[in-house]
C-alpha cells in the first residue's frame, strides 16, 4: 500500500468528505475550463431548441 493510500484510509469521515468535495470542485472547474466552448455551444443549442419548440406550439 502506498503512503498516499494509507493517508486516505486514516482520514476521519469529516476530513474525507471535505477532501472529496474539494476534489469535485477542482475537477468541475478544470472540466469547465477545458470544455468552455463546447459547453457554451451545447447551451446555445438547448435554448435555441426551446425557443423553436415554443414558437411551434404557439402556431
């Protein structure tokens, strides 16, 4: 077992939750940074579809 694995196993439940949340935030931040343009395009497509569907329903 590596030193890092031992450290993780010896964490209290509270410390483990805090580190896990920090890791999720960092991963999400990096993911958004790397995929910013892709995410923006997907959001644009989503809202364009929403507007088109609403205009089709109102006809």
